[in-house]
C-alpha cells in the first residue's frame, strides 16, 4: 500500500505539533503539510493532493465547515474533525466527516480515527482498481470494511451495526437504511457505500438498491429473465439487468 498523505489544519500551534508527532508514528501515514488557517489550507490544496485532512472547527476567519463548503462536495480526501467543542458532532457527520475527535483526546482514540481513515481511503482505491464485482470480492479478503454507520436519532447519534441493515435505498445525495420496520436516512452516496461495504455480505442489485445477502428469502422469476428479490421482511426489490451477472456469480453459481 502507498503511504497516505495527511494535512493538518489547526490554528493552535501546540495542537498541530502534537498531532503531527502522533500521526508520524504510523509508517503508513506522512504529514505533508500543516496549516494555521483554512485559507492557507485552501491555497495548499490547489496545488497538492492529500488523502486525509485533520480539521479544526473554530478558527479565526474561515471556520472548518465554511472551509469544506469552499472546497465543494467533490473532494477526494477524508475528513477527521479535531476540536475542543462537542456541540458540532451532528453537523460534522452531516458534512460526511469520518470521525470527530474531541480535545484533549487520548492516543488510542486517535489511532481509531486513523484506522477508519486508512480503511476508507484504501477501500475507495480498491473499488477504483477493481471495477469488476468479482475482482472487488477478491480484494475484500485483504481489506477491512465499515461495520457501523452513524445515524441521527433525535439529538443523538446512533451507531448502527451494518449487519442490522436489510437493504439500502438511494435518495439523491442521501441513502435510506432499511432495518426491519425502521428507516434511517444519512448523507451518503450509493457509490461510496458500495465501496465501503463488504462485498461478501452486500450486493448492489439496482442503481438505487444494495441488499444484505443474508436477508434474501427468495428470488422470483420476472420479465425477460430477470428476478424479483424478496427479503425476509417481505420487502420486494427488483434486480436490474445491469447487475444480474453479479447476482448470478454470487448466489446462483453460474
């Protein structure tokens, strides 16, 4: 695996130094720059690629959220917020942050954030390197995939185990997680989740549906050689022609 490039953005010099020192202990990571303001970070990113950004929220001038808005939704790097304030957690996950570290954090907690960031980037790269679902399944043997998703539950964040999800439904820039009789909505894309979920357990059967293979009860023949996919919950999904080959290889052994 290639070394991942890390950018640290924090107006506090002692915080930047500590984070750089701790991150540098991991040989798979390299701190390529540290910036004291969001403006400096924007200038750096115009000419330099990164993989992970550790981002403070409360900074003079442009704060962390305004910085992400300035970058835009097409950013290719992962975000880990590092802040002294706990009241921004929900907004941070709405901004598709991978993690939220509350200062002063323990080294073990930072290691967990680093692990999640590395898995996110490497899984995304695996999806690009292996666009064919069969090759991606082979890659899964050597990679770790997300086992939890953070979802809103009133004013709290619920850490939902991925094996609780029956199927996932696309909803523009959001997805609906169907879990028994409950549905949770998170700000995520189908393409991102498809790369981050274990392909041995989850299969995309339609451009707007990913299904938990353990929840499939029966496949019903449908028009033109297609299938209707009936889940244990009674939900009925449609297998599109574009994903039929994947299902045949994974379930029907064809």
